[in-house]
């Protein structure tokens, strides 16, 4: 939505982390335009269902293409767009519930294919849009509207999950740092393969973690946020595992495997083995 | 006796050559100008398990697999026990003497495998069978030799050896049958068609039709009886700008083709009932966001996992209304292998023309049967392209109550394809006026798909028959038999079930009664016709098997008699 649309009737709560992610994506798309000269319409934003997915309607400035589809299915939709038109830049935006719960079944196969799309996961540790139920990343024991006596499930560590499932580019960021986040998104876009940028984007209404993330010296709360040091080797899976095991909210590129071909690349190589035949030739196979 | 029609049922275990024998006989016959159709069933296990296939050979084009079995070839005793009853009076049973013996006076033994082995070619067992069958109806030897030549001459070093052992196998089969003393008659000489032909299965016809129509993107998940379309596409939908892929579920299949359809490609998937259930939400999204795509449902039996290897026509309601909310999918349901080709072309054309999802409904019985059809003249099969947006940015993709040009990502006209109710730009809205506009817009586009071809015969009759899908063949045979007996009944048929051609609907409304034979319990098409204010009544069957013509004739007469009685009362 390039300017205010009076008919559009969704608003993020003031202070919602998602504003920062939106800003970061706008920066990233402009950076890409400057780097490649390709227009903003070369981007297709595939959005999940949740407060987070509304980002696709709230982008300001030049408008990319968008699909705001059904809950949990961003990855296969994105695969369809990308493999149909590899020249497009395909970006997924989805919440933790959308991406990791209902959509969790798509992460492993799409990572194995190494589909060349960039997923920005907006993790607020809660189902925002449906008013505060627990999500896979909600802390164990937490009281939410759907866990009145505390959550009894172990909380999921998404970064470790992505590593285990073989995602070839993994970064972690914070919505409160849109410029930093934009750089991570750009790096993901430039990676030839599946990239996931996992973002802590707090929900001020149902799970306000801003203070935990940024810390509060006055109250003696140490920030969870920490920058991944320059000497971290993102090409080492072991180093990546060690890094995510340190906990907190690391900011930067955790893992990057540039040795693997993307699905487009692999399809290109199998094409050499297959013989393309015209419709007449295909029919000839049944002629007698 | 001169025969125009020859029906052979081959029964045994998976792996015994049941299918190859039937397809071999069909191929040998079409090669010399007969028409042939096979009907295949499958064992539901990988190795062994009872299975049977039927081949029908005719001098005229064939509509059904035939319910008068002239010869049963029983590869084992269980097959004999299961199928012996189906053999018509005066028919013959050939049993595999390598496997068992028996004393049915209608039967003679053929040592299928040992005879093949004696030629030095263990793989020629089906040729022994074909030779014996040919002898029973006095099919000239040179027909068979021509077939063997055509089939095995491949430019290999040992071609001659293979050909002569196969011919020898046939000769041995022939000799054994002659010695048995059984004769069925003389199969009338063929009337070789003066047009080019193809010999293929329904699923292959669908794949070819889709390819001709320009499908460039295919995603699928294995499921009987649709898997062969996926395999065909992975092998043949190759090259620049083309993509075929086995994804991880039917949810991935529908959403991936949706992404491709949005991005500008003609995209398709094929599945069976369980997959249709999983595609529900994705189909709703394609309807809502107006994205062209084609889903093929090769129906099998039953809800849930049901009967994966039998045939049924029970997904019609599920395909018309697969998703929640106000939706009604366009449906094309071919009634023959030939129509599978044209139906597939038209399904792709429809999706592009009205910018939305289209469901092509086939059936296990058509998917797996082999049949000779006239080779489509592609220069006469029109292919349609999507109306695309050519202007600048700031476009309102969803404006108005009618179809509007669709922008292609990458170029100007960016918008959000939205599965939530939306305004003209694709932004989410809850305004009642928008929901009214968009709902009407989505339904109004269906008008672009009306005015299609339908068949009609004896239209002045007050009572008519109207089958759908794969029941067309047997019902048409029943219709022909009824007409021959002088029964005054009309005939209507179309593969375009939704939207139904309006003229056809009006003609049906004028009938006192429309009888709908269909392979399901609820009479699904008969029910839909009642929505259209047609006085319809179903003839249902839910055995997992196709209709038998003779049974249809009886049931139609019963219903007609009842109707006359009621009319009198
Ligand atoms: C199939 C389906 N089930 C449930 C819903 C309801 N629903 C909408 S958003 C949502 C959860 C969103 O959580 P998350 O993905 O974390 O997004 P957030 O709102 O927190 O940004 C649910 C359960 C739905 N739209 N579709
Ligand atoms: S509910 Fe939470 S996630 Fe949703 S807009 Fe409000 S603050 Fe953001
Ligand atoms: Mg959330």
C-alpha cells in the first residue's frame, strides 16, 4: 500500500516490533534496487497469516508484488513463484506460529531442495492475531490465553532447528535495528539458496520482550542481544551450533553454506540428462 | 459364426503377465485395424495379489470394456474360481496348465510358461496366450506376425532371434488351441480406420492434452491412480522454462502451482480423493485471489484412504465445493480416453480464460485402460492465453464485477493476491460492499465458461438418460440397446459439468425424467441436476467396478415402468 488506504482496516498496535521489520524490508528492497538496477516489482513478498503477514499491505513507497495467502504455506507458494520465474526475487514474511507450527512441515523439504528464497521469520513468541495463544517459541511454563496454567511443551529453538534441517543460510536479528536487519536480509537475498533471517519482533500487547532483549541497566536486566563476533566462521556448522548454544539473541550471520547448488542450479544440471521433445514427438510415442 | 466383438478376461496374480497379455492382444489387434480397449484392475499389494484385466476387440470403435466375456484366461486356480461365472454361455476358459489342472468342460489347459521356455525365450509367455486366443477366433497368422515384427524390430543385434522366438511362441499357442477342439467363431475382418491413431491410457491423454495446452509447471505427490501423470511430467516436462517436481504433500502441490500460476505460468497438479481433501484450502485461495491453475482428480473409491485401486465417481460434490465459503469450481469430466485429451486442453484454457482454479475429473477406469483413439489434429485444438495487464503502476487488479487483466510479477501493476477479502488493490477489507462486489465478481466470471458442446439424441422423448464421466461408454451402449428394442428414451451427455451449457440445462428441464447412472451411493450428479430444477433420478452402483450394460438396460426399464405407473396414478 503506497499511501494510506482508508478501506484497509488492519493496524499494528503502537510499538509493535513488526514496524521495524517492515522498515528493514523496505531498506533491503531499495538496497537491492541500487545494487542490481532491478525495479521493486521484481520482488514478490509471500506473506503468512498473522499480524506479521500484514506487513505486505503496510509497506511504504514503491510496491513489490505480494501474495497474502493461507496460514502456514508461505514456503511452497514461494517455491512455486521462484521455480516458475527464477528471475524474480522471492521473499517470505511469516510469524512464528505460521512458519514453525502449522507450516513447520515445509521447512525440511524446502531446505533440502535449497530453494532460492529468503524467509524473514517474525518471532514474537506468541500468536498475536488470534490474541495471545502460545506458539512453538513461547517459553515453557509461560501463562498465555491458551495455557492458563502454564505451557507444558518444551520451547523450540528455531536457529538450532534450521541448522539441523540443513538450511544453507541462517541469520538472526532484532526488529529494533532495522538497518542491521536490512543488511542481513540483503545478504540472504544474495545467497544462492534458501536463506532464513530469524527476527525477534516483540508483541507489545501479548508478549512484550523488548526489555529482555535490550536490557535495562536500572533494573539490573542484562540485554539478551549480542553481536556475533567477527571471528565467527559461518561456514562451519560446528561453530554455528556452538554459537546458538550460547543462548540470548545473537545478531548476524550464523551459518552460510555456499558449496551447495540451489534447486534452480540442480534442475539446470538434470536438464542436460533429459531430452526435450515437442508435443508431436511426444504423441508419436503412442502412434502405431 | 462371424463375430464383431471379442472379449477376453485375463486373471491371475500380479506379475504373472495378466496386464502384458491383455495389452499385447489389444496392441496386436489395433495394429491390423481393429479397435481395442482394456480395462485394468490392480492388486493392492506390490508383489502378487489377485488382479485381472479385460481386453475387448471390435470391428467398430468401442465404448465400454464389455460384459459378455468370451474367453477367460485363468493364470491360477483362484482366478478361475473368481471369474468362471463371468464367462458367457458358449465361452471358453483357458487355464495355465503349468500352475494347476481342472475339469471344467468349457476349459482347456495351456502350459504357458513351459511352452515359452521351449522357444528359448522365457518372456514369450504372453505370446503363447495371444496365439491361442487368435486361434479361437481364427485371426490370421500374418496379422500376429506383423505385430511381432512391429513390436520387436528395434535395430538390436538379436532382433531376429527375439522375433522368431515370439512367433514360435504364438505358433505353439495356436497349435494347442487347435488341438483342444474349441472354436468361438470367426472374428470379422477389421475395417482399418483411414485416420492416424494413438494407443494410450487416459492419464497419458491428460498429460499430452495439458502439454499441448501449454502447461509449463507441474507439482505433484504420488497417489494411485494419478501417479502416472506425475511420472510422465517429470520425464517429459523438461527444458527451458519448464518445471515438474515431486513435492512433499498435496498441500505443497496446490500451493506451489498457485505460486506458479500467480507468476504467470500455466500450472497443474494431479491427485486422487485424499489429495483433493488436502488441497481444499489452496483451492479456496486460488478462487479468492483469482489465480489460474488446474487440478486433476483421478477418482478412486471411497472416503479417507478408501479403495485405492478401484473405480468410482464419488468425488463430484467434493470437487464442486472443495473449500469452505462461497465457492463453486469449474468442472470438466471426460468420458473416454479421447475426451481426456480434449478435456485437459480445455481445463487449461478455462483456467486462463476465467483466471481461477479448474478441476478435471477422471476415474481410475479411464486412467489405466489402454485404448486406440484418433490422433488429435493439433492445428484444430485451440490454445488460449491469459489476459495480461500491459499498463503502468497503480493498477487496480480487482476492480469491477468482471474479469480484468492480470499483471505479471516483475513488470508494472504490482498488487497483492489476497486470500482475505480485499479491495480493488488487493488490500484486506471487511466492508460489506466489497464482499458483495468481490463475491459477485468471482461468480460472474463463470459465465465466460458457458456455451460448450454437448451430445443429444432422440430429443423429443420425455424421458432421457444422462450419464457423466467414465460411465458414458456403458450407458451409451445401454442407450443403443434400448433404442434398438424400440424404447423411447433420449440421450444427453457433456463433459462440461460446471458451468453446464445453459441450452443443455434448459433441454433437461423440459424432460419428465432424467435418469442418471453414476458410480456412487448418493446420486451426486442427479442431485446437482435437481439444483438446476431438472427432474432427475439416479441409478447408483458402488461396487468399485464400472457398470454392466445388461444390468443398466434392466434398471432403466424398471425406472421407466415405475415412472409410467406413477404418471398414470
Ligand atoms: C488454517 C488456519 N488455522 C487457524 C487460523 C487462525 N490464525 C490466524 S493467525 C494465527 C496465528 C498467528 O500467529 P503467528 O504466525 O505467530 O503470527 P503473529 O500474529 O504472531 O504475527 C492463527 C492460528 C487460520 N487463519 N487458518
Ligand atoms: S498483537 Fe502483538 S504482534 Fe499483533 S500488532 Fe499488536 S503488538 Fe503486534
Ligand atoms: Mg507470532
